[in-house]
C-alpha cells in the first residue's frame, strides 16, 4: 500500500468516526444508571429517524461476509439470497414491527415472555441467539474482513496474518459498541453505508468495463438464476425453506430487528425498513455477484473466497483503493459492532436482569459482554479459514438455531393456550433434528431441511402441549397482540 492509499484510508476512517461523534454527542448517557438506560443504550431512546434505520439495517447485513463470500461463489445464483431478503423485510415491516411496538419490546425475545407469560422461554431463545452470534456470525465477519484486506493488498493469507487483521477489527469494532451504544452504531452504519454502496457500484462498473461489458465465454451454470439439484441453491428450495430463513433473519433476529425497534413510531420504522428493502432489491444484488462473475472471466476459478479482493485490486485506480479499503473497513466494523450491541442487549435484558438482578450500569455490563464475545470469536477464526465457502457454511450452520427459534415465535403469535415449556421442547427437538438432517442423514438440501425442521418444531410443541400438559392450542386469529397470555 502506498503512502497515498494509507493517507486516504486513515482520513476517511477518521472522518466517519468524527461525524458519528458529532451526531451522537450529548444525545444520551449510555453508561449511566437511570431507568432509561436500556432504551437508550440498546434502542437509542427511540430516536432513530427512518434514514438511520435504513442505513443501519443495510450495513449490518452488508459486510465482507456478503461481498467477499457471495462474490467468492463467482455465480449469479447466490443473488437469490438478496431477492428473497426483500420479502423478509416486508414481513418485518407489516407483520412483526406492529407487534413489537404494541408490546413496547426492547428485545425481540421480550415478546415471547409476554405472549407465553414465562421468562424461561425468553432466556432460552436469547441463549440460542447468543450462541449463533458467538460461534457463527462474529468469527465469520472477522475472517471475511481479514481475508478481503489480505487479498486486496496481495499479502500472505496465512493464519498468522488472518488473526492479526482479525484482532485489529475486533478491537476497533468493540470500541464502537462499548462506548456509543446503538445510536453510535446506527449513525456510523449510515455514513459508512453511503460510502460503501457508492464505491461498490463503482467496482461493478469498472469490473464490467475491464471485460468490455462482455460476459461471453463464462459457463452458463454461472449465469443462471435457476439452480439444479446439485447447485448451492436448487430452484425448489426457494419454495420451501428460503422464505422461512428470511422471516427468521429479518423479523426475529435481534441484531437486525433492534434497529427497526429504535424509531419514535412504528410508521417511521416501517419507512426505514421499506427504504432498506429498496436498496436490497436494486443495488445489493449487483454488488455481490457481478464482480465475482467478472473475476471468473479474468482469472478463472479463484479458490477460498479470494475473487472479490482480487478483482478490486485489479480494477480500482491507486487513488481510489484507499477509499474503498476504508469503506470495507467501516462495513466490517459496523456489522461486528451491531452484533455485539445486540448480544449485550440479549444478555443484559433477557438473562442477567431475569436471573441475577438489575444492574447498576447497563453500559458497563454490556462492555463486559462485548469484550468476552470478541475474544471468543477470535479463537474461532481458524475454523472459518478452513471452509471452502463462507456464505454456505454460515447459512448451513445457522439452520441449527434459526428454524427452532422461529417456531417459538410462530407458536406464540399464532396460538393461544400453549405452555412455554411445550414450545421449549419443540425448540430443543428442532435443534437436534436439524443437526441429524444436515450432518448425518443428509436426505436432501439443507434449505429443505430447514423447512422440515420448522414444521417439526411447531408440531412437537403442539403435541407436547396436548399430551403432556393437557392443554389444547387454539388459533389466536383476531387477538390483540398486546394482550399477554396468562402464565
């Protein structure tokens, strides 16, 4: 990296941090001890305008784990993850958000406690979310970010350098989450989002220009949106598990939904979610597949998610590469710190205060959670470095948790007279079944396995509720979503 590249990188990174500080200065005491600490630290005191909701949702999901891993597949088919996400965002805006706001929830899992009248199911689902964040998302983000920078800079991509870059990303990302709370996270997300989306589109244009906008010669299977049975996304999985994956991720996942729960009104939040859906439909598919496809034409099959870093290094002029590195650096930080902030919210609100007691300082306890999770995530980076495809590994692993968690929300919202313990049995059964399906049995694609797991988890919950607890579930159609079930 030249002196000019380093100077541009440091200047832009500092400008984003300064702009975030200026916007957040004096707008909440994240580490005080008043009653409003949780709403301030984890929901920005309900003060996020729609454009910050849109920016934060977009950047929380869009990081190097998306840009690097999806381009790393070097095929058009993976764009389905983004197209299907639009449906998930609509479900969040018009199905789940009104319920969260009516119930005045700080975490998505708080809704479960109110619907079931039981704190234990809230804690169980929070524990699963925390496990997913710790063992899957946080180390994947650190690995993906480090992989990109090493590839872009032409440095050795051995484990030692991967861990070094991962430590740098973890330390700075944790600082945002610890000292600023959700407000700082969301604001930095938005500023970074404008930069990364703009420069990523520039990469798309320059990549296409490098091949004279001619994609001939690329195998047809890399340019199709209809996956066969042996592809990463067979076409028939779009009709089964894909919609449930998107419902879970966008509507119940605390890391994403927390942003939409931090607006002053549900209508303001819905505007932000719809703006995020527009970005997801019109911009994101281009930037996560086109550079990878072009890299196939220029370099052939690039192994281990290295295609994006290589094409960026090839097409970006020297003066712009420093700015792009700063944008990607910001994207990694925003995703990492968003997950840390959501994890702290889950632990503090759903577990510590339920079983230990009220904390004197929300910020201090959140900081401890963030540091512990960052250190443990670093220890898992070597595992992700050994995987062939980051995006497929992440999606397949998260099936262990996503469908069982979604089943608890479906049963709680769609039925009355269901014991929390019955739903918890269904969740645990779903985790075990999906593990057997995807790691031992493997009768069909793991996305089909997710759909089957969801159906099984719901069915087990209702059957256990009837046979063990002697209660018959009834549909909750027409119920006021703000009314709690009796304990």
